[in-house]
């Protein structure tokens, strides 16, 4: 296929997708590109939020004004990979689907309550409820991507001590349900209930970039070793969205990929993928290189009063026992790591 044919094909796909999301109800895509910035033209965009501390939570109409200013002259990003397996209907990967459903009556009741609350969060979202979002929907993404090389430079320094960085499950034990080896490492820069001052001081440019993301709650370098597979799982809370900024993406790029819902996507250095991690997702690194992304959670833009409730829930989460335990482990690791002689990795 020629480059001209490929571009025309993407334009047709983008136009078809934009036509669907301008309907009266948001459309969740099953085999089309992610939700476009046009999707904010839904009836709920007339509602305003009183939140004023950042532009992305300021008002639903902010997105409409932004879209008009940009003349809508862009292709959706990211686009699904071509020639991927059939993962079945999107409903099979929806947040309400549980890979391991509870067996007890109390557990089943908890799932019912959780599903109802998450449905309320999703219905109060300024942007449609979908597994993946067009990065152009968020006005600050361009600024984040523009400075990605500054972040990469600091990452390169951190990677010289990769072997001494803790694995994800060593900080948050709940991750051990999907990961117990040392092939998924995390260098926390901020987190709910976490003290990460020493790490943050070593990445000043990255911290400045993170300040451009409204409602940010968590940030870290997520490091996957060659051959690593993270099995299907879902995130804990629909009140946040997740951003991955590609920093180190080995070739062939299509072999280091993430399935979100029923579509696969590949990272690209210097580009952001934004998705709802409560949709079932899965990750492969079928290359011989390390894959690193800047992993960020930020509060989902919502209408009033759910934006206030969501902000309160995020603040209250710091008191949860498992969050406090993770904060203690992170603090203990920093004290040990920065108070002992460090030796760079060998063979990297």
C-alpha cells in the first residue's frame, strides 16, 4: 500500500468515527480509532463545572472551543495496529466484566456497588466513556510531548541503575496477582500517599513536565524487560485516566504493544497514549530491548458535582491501608538506595 493510500484510508476512518461520535449518545468504538476531540459535542457539553484550578477541569465547553480553534485538522492518535488478532466484542473487556468474579455473597454485593459507582463516574465524564482517547482531546498533551527529550535524558541516567530499581509488586503488593518477577520495574516520581522527594529531585525537568498535566495523581517510569508479558487486568478506579508517554520503544515497534479493550496499540517515542485503564488491558514486549514509558494517572474531567466528589475520593485514598503500606515501602527503598554506594548496571 502506498503512503497516499494509507493516509487516505486513515482520513476515511477518522471521518467515519467522527460522524458516529456526533450522535446524541457517546459511541464506544469497537473496531475504529479512539474517541476524537469532536466527541465533546454531546448534549452534556452544555453543563458547566465550577472547578477553576486548571483548564482541563474548568468547563466542558473548553474542549469545544479548543476543537474549533484547531480547525479539527488532525488524524486521531493512536490508531489501532493492523493485522491484529480478533479479541472479541468490546463488552467482553468492559470494566464491569471480571476475569475472576467473586464467589461469596458479600463479594458479589461489593461488585454490584462498585459497578454502579463506576457507571455514575463514567456518565458524569465530560468526555465519552471509551477505552482509548484521541490525544488531541486534551490541550496540554502537545506541551508534554514537546518536552519528551528532556524527560528521556533524565530517564537515561536512571536506567544506569535499573537493576537496583524496585519491581512494581515490591512497592504495591496487590500487583503480585499479575506480576511476581523482576521484569517490570517502577521508579515513582509521585503518588497518592507517597513520599518520593529523593526520586523527584533527580528528575527536575520531568517534574516540570508533570506540572502541565491537570489533576495528576500518580507518575512513574514504567520499565519492561525484553520478553515481558503482563497478563489481562483492569485498573482499580474509573475516576482517573491513564497516560503513557513513550520514552524508550525498541524495534520492531509493533512487537511492543498494549491491548486496551479489544484493540492493540503500539507506543511511539515522544507520543502520548491516553486510555481508561478500568477497561481490561494487556501488555507484550516481544523484543530484545527495554520498553519505558512515563506512566501517569490524572483525574477524569467531570461535570459538577461529581468532579468535587472524585477529587475528595482521591484525597481520601491516601488513608487506605494498602496505599499507606505502599508509601512506607517506597520511602524505605529511597532511604536505602540513596544512602548506600551505587554501582551501575553491567552489560547495559
